[in-house]
């Protein structure tokens, strides 16, 4: 940084010197003191231009070296390696052309500066030279375009869906939702009419194929297998960006786009290669889509195929996980209503303002009413929408650490309530960590029904007491 600043200062100084000499000549003309002879300023100009070029080249080199640590590592996909090769080939050719033209441009004023008695050579045209500098770039361009087109055709040659792991991606302000086809390997239909604050992707719940589709919090991909992304957007244009795989495709409202690729390195292999044990692949949004655009991040995990199979088999279908919020009967297991019900008989609508925590004293806490299904501790899609606000808050305020306390109402066994509240608090922490918040910034605690917010047994009081509290910790 300091080096760059020094170089910038030197360049500025050279520019000021050149301007000063020019001003000196012009003032001479105005004052009639100018004799019309080419003075020493001409020589100094020529040397100045040369120095400008040399200092510029050194700055160019240093800026490259400074930026190098931020370059992406070697691509982790098959087509990524090919596109990177294309990129660096183009860069090399551009660099050569840049050096040749600029060396000529900056050295000629010095070599051919004014000398007494020397006259300029009149050189109107040279057909051979003109043919060369027209044809050479044309041929190089044609070869580059032809190579690029060949790669592009491979990228755009989609394999049949049956050969791929299909992942549906939905972008919305501000987050991603993804869906896998479930055990039957058939993705259910979707319709924008079905979209609500639980069913973010508009999954058509009347389609039998939708029944086992699942919507995880992070994307898992099997190494070496074909991945097909089917991309949609709910509101504005977003852009699916998986930088390490060199995947980028816009998510456009009203139309489905797609991209396919083959990942070649597992998360573990990449961590070893980079020497960063906490490295994670990610899916980001690369379209400036609104004020919380930066929060559109989802962790991507590349597994060995066997691990992927295990993960896939362990996922719970969307309809099962959100049965209570979707008002669907739960088929898989009967619900025992003995502990804290978390029923939605009375729903508390929070207006979340987490900013009050920023300058608050230790004991200040903010209560959030997040609905869980009875006896359940996994987060429904509706709950995730609320937790996403905590995520956005934590990403904006990088230094803040939070304690997440789970509270239940006083229905049922206090011991079980305490366990349940702890699991719910932990589920929130796990979700935030899965989105990329550092683990050491979060703490989960469960209080069960020990610390009610309000006294009483009314449904309203119970609903008020079923909550999560956020506290700032140091
Ligand atoms: Cu976006």
C-alpha cells in the first residue's frame, strides 16, 4: 500500500514538472520573451515522458504483485480449467501488444526529439507494414474467438437431466433457496401462485413428485459428477456465482436459466491445498440487487460421491419439515403434544430492530418470536426468514458476538422444555454458522420456561413467552 502511494506521488510530481515547463514556455510567448527557438524544455519533456513510462511499468508490476494473493485458486471444475487457460492466453497476448505499442509510443519522443539541422523524414505509407498490422491482429483475434467458441459450445452442450444431480436455485432479495429432487430423483413442478413466506420456491404441493423434494441450507455436490443448476428469481435480477468453479449465470425473473459443470476437488482437498482449514466454497450473488446484496451467500460443500449419497439420504423432505406452517398433515410420525406447544393460535408479529443491541449494555436483549412445530427444533422456512435478519445484522456488524437464548411457555414438563429450548437455540446457531458466521461469535443457551416474559396462562401470554432472546456478549 505504502509502495503504491509513493509511486503515485512520483507520477504526480513528474506531471507537475511537465506542466510547469509547458507553462513556462507559454508565459514566455505572452510576454514576448519567447525567441521561437526550441529550448531545453523539449529535451526535458522527452525525458519526462520516458520516465513516466518506466515508473508506470514498475507501478504496473507492483500492483499485479499486490493483487496476486487475492486471485482465485486453480479452478475446481473441468470447464473452469479450460476457461482459465483461455483467460491467461488472452492476457498474455494483450500484454505483449501493450508492451510493443507502448515502448514505441514512449521511446519515439525521446529518440526523435528536435535536433538543430535535422529534418523529419516524410514517410506517407507502406503497404507491407499496413497489411501486417491489419492482418496479424485479425488472425490472432480469429484464433482466440474460434478457441473460445469451441469451449463455449462444450459448456452449453447440456447432458441429459438423468445423468446429472439437478439443483433448483431461487434467488430473492436477499437470499438463496435451493431444492433437490429427493429420493425419487424427480423434481416436482413449481408455480409462482404457490409462493408464500414458507414456500419460497413456489413448490407445487399438489404434484406427487414434490413430496420428497428437500430444501437444504447449504449446497452439497458430489465430486466428479455432472451438476445441473436450474436457476430462477422471484424479484429482481440476481446472479448465481460460484467463483471457485468459474460458474456464473444470471437469475432472471420470469425465465429459467441453467448451467452445468463437474466439480473436481472436494472441500477437504481444497482446504489442504490452500492450507486453510476453515475454507468453504460459496455461492454468492454477483448482481448488485439491493441494499443487502452482500448477504446473499450460501455455503457449498463438495463431497466424495459416497459421502454425498449419505448426506442426500439423510435429508428431510420440505413438506415434512414445514408441515405445520404449510397446514399439511404430517404422515411420517404422530406428534406428541406434551411439551411446549408453540402452536400458532396466537401469532406474535415482531418488528425486529437488532440495531438497539449495538450500543446496549450487557443485559439488554431483543426478543424474537420464531415459530417451531410442536416438539420440533429444526427451523422451518418461515423461521429461517427471521433468522436471516440476525444473519444480515451479524454480517453488517463484524465485531458483534451474540448469545441466543431459547425460551418456551409453561406447558408440560419443565425439564423437557429446557432441553427443547436449548436445541432450538442451537439450531439457530447452526443455521447461522452454515451461512458463514464464525462459530466463536455465537453461543446457545436454553432456559425452558424459567424466565417468562409475562406472567399468566392465557394463550396471548404463552405466545409472548415462546421466544428467542438475543444478547450481546464480549
Ligand atoms: Cu442478488
